[in-house]
C-alpha cells in the first residue's frame, strides 16, 4: 500500500472533537442534549471518526443530511439516535429509514401519512421529527398549518413524534441589528407553536439552535442543540473560538514534488497571472482544486513551513499549485507544508480562506475530496 502521505492528505484529530464535545456539553448544561452533526462526511473530517469521537465526548444524537449517510453509520455499528435532516419523499426511502431505525424529518402531512402506512404494514412504531419553518424558508411546515398537522400526527397510531425543531437563519450574523431581530422573531414563532399545540412538553424533544445559536444565547438551547461547525473547532463568531476553548480538528498538508529556479519576468501557471519580479525559487506541491482547494484562492493564500508563511503564486490547477520559496532556503523535495492548521505557534484557519474566497468556513471544510486520504493523529 502506498503511504497516504505521499502527496497530500488531511490530518484529523479525534481527541480535539471529543474535547470540543465535552466543552459544548459544559456550556449547554446537563439538562440539554448534544446532537453531533456529521453530515457531508463529518464536514470533511470523516463521518465515522467524528461520530465515534463526539459520542465518546458525550453527544447523544447524530445528525445527517441523507438516508445513505444514516445507513452507513448504522452499518458501522452506531446504535444511537440518528436524525435525517433532509427531506425524504419516496416510499422506498422511508421504508429503508424504518428498517435501519433512522428518524426522518417531516415537513408535511404527505410524508407523515407515508410513515404511518409503512409502520402499519411492518407492525412497527416509526419514530420521526417534525420541522417547522420559522423563517429559514427552506424545509419545514408552514406555521399556519402547524397546529392542524400536529393534531393529525397525534392521531396516527403507528408513528411516534419524538421531536419538533426549526432552524435559525441569521444566528451567525452577529449579536445586533438584523441578525438579532430575525433570531428573536424565529424564537417567538417557535415558542408560540410549542405553547399552542404542545402544552405537555415533556413528551417531546425541542431543538432550535445550530452552532451559532448554541454559542450566542442559552435561551435558544431547549432540550437539545444541533452542533456542526463548533464541534470541529471553528466558531461562527471568530472572537468566541478561544473563549470556549474550541480546538480545530483538521489540518491539510502536502509535499513539495518539484523545485525550480527562474529569472525575473517569467510567467507562472495557467494564464500567467503571476510574473516573477526577481530571480525566484519555486516549489510545486501536489494538491489542487480537484482536492478541494478552490481556484478562487489563486494568488491569495500562503502555506506554512517551519513557522514561516510562503505565498502561493499563479493559478491553482487541478492537481498542483506553486509556492514562492525564494526566502526559504532549507525547503527541499519531499518537504511538508501546511495549507490549513497549525505549524508551531502560527496557524491558518478555514475562515481565513473563506474570507479570501468570498464564502463561508462551512464550504471550505466540506470541499475536501476523498482523493485526500484522512490520517488520524
């Protein structure tokens, strides 16, 4: 077998995820459960690795986006509650969901009726959760229909409504202005449904907060919080990451595969967007946009080597990129550079990339492809 660190790879630290789970549980308190959101292959960290570490750290439930993600976890031996956050609309999908003891999210009576039909046919109780649209305008039951739908769900004999939840749209937008206003409105709408339709609240698990909601206000915690980004050591609020002692769990590294020296006036990579202004020593590293490093970052990022930042130059290509190592005389073939993560007392965060690319840290983490081996450290 080839060394997985031959070209480029991702290092994942399960201990960091476990520690972050414990930190979050300390924040939410013993009366609130932690759902570890492990969709999108655990935000690029590896769903199985993250799930095991999070449960070891005290998480109660796992959250996934798709049926297949849930089945794969069951096949790996996970027996904890697993909620599918996406919408299942097909009878056979829901049949698989029931078979593997996964909880679907429903947003309308149509899915609820299918679940009741399947449960009756199989002579099994079908656990599910209802999503309310309080302002995300994505999945979820319209609030005007919520009371009738909840009443109808209670009348179905073979399904068990175990949870009711909604999703915050602007919780990561700061603590004032529009973000605060919309978050407060969503919470009030959520509360109204709970008080009107579900006076006996102890029979259900209510949850509203994502990572941002969890960190910003304990009043958003309810019975459970759904944490993704923070579990991986990244805070939606940059200034809160250290305050809560969140530890990044992922590093991206690559090896130098070629070195060359060129004079001033030489164009580098596709399009010659970078032209050397001095005699320059260039290093090629074996990672590119096919691995998840966006081409939009071309000429904007640096890598770390021996605690020094070295600029990436020219266009990032499918499998490779070029860095300027003129001032780093000790770098050679096979040397390992850090694209994301820490090198001694310096580090590069997913947020630094997302700011440069005009996107969000979530997308950066989820972009790394399976071509990059995951190495546990």
